[in-house]
């Protein structure tokens, strides 16, 4: 019976530590980084999607970059593939905010944009543009 109490106590303490530690990591900006890493490591297929560039200042969060001299900005954007299927993607702009101009062509895995590049709206397939104009 004493062993059961010890195991139960250790389980509760470990659970509290994980919750508090997890919240601390999320508050420090690690949540978006962990999501991005998980999407790259898990066997999610890579798909090309398009989205309008997010507006400056519309980032969901930001965190200090690796040098500590700047910040990385995390955006949540609705993006569409060439068939008009829409999903929310997390994009991280390293060291700068989005300028809000034009569109982005995004190589996505899971819920993260792995790579992206600026493009004109005309480069996005009509189905993607149409799905995002609704």
C-alpha cells in the first residue's frame, strides 16, 4: 500500500512538472518552434500551397532569435492548394515581420510552412485564389 502511495505521489509531481514546464516553454515562444520541428520530423507529405502575405503586426506570437539580437515572428495564415483545399499554416518569419505585400508560395508539411517564397497573385492557381477569396 505504501508503494502505491509513493508511485501515485511521483506521478502527480511529474504531471505538475510537465504542465508547468510545458507552459513555460510555450510562454517563451517554444510552442511554435516545437510545432515546426514536429511537422518536419513526422511523416507528413509535403504539399505546395498559396496564401496572401500576412499583414505587418498580425503575427500570433514572436520570440527571440538564436542570436538574441532580433526576433522571429509567427503567423497563422489560411492557405490553399491547387485544388482549393484550405488549411491553417504556421509560418515563421526569421528576423523580420511580413511586409503584407503580394502572395506566398509555401511548401507545407502538416500545419507548418517549411519553405516559402514571395510570388504574385497570378502565380497562385485559380482554385487557391478562389478558395481564399470566400
